[in-house]
């Protein structure tokens, strides 16, 4: 079992802590959700950077086409 310390809001001068036990299944589910969230963020980052790459490539191809048209 794993113990997590969860501080409660301060209601008086004394600090209260609650110790909560998590089952291995809960830890596994939490970790799985974290991994899915991270994969989603990485997928979005790849899509954004791929979009920039394709825009740059299209601009480059356009510049090359203009130069080729001027040289002809």
C-alpha cells in the first residue's frame, strides 16, 4: 500500500494532514491516465510542429518555383 499525505485547508492554527491509502489498482489507473495525458500533449506538439514544417516546405517550393520562372 502507498500512503499519500493530503493537506486540508487551514481552518485553525493547527495544521491537519490526512493519510490516505491507495490500492495498487488506483495507482495503476492514475499512472495510466497520466501517460495518456502526456501522449496526448506530445501528439498535439508533433501535429503543430509538422504543420510548421509543411508550411516552411511549401514556402520553399514557392520560392524555388519563382526563381525557376524568372530564369526561364
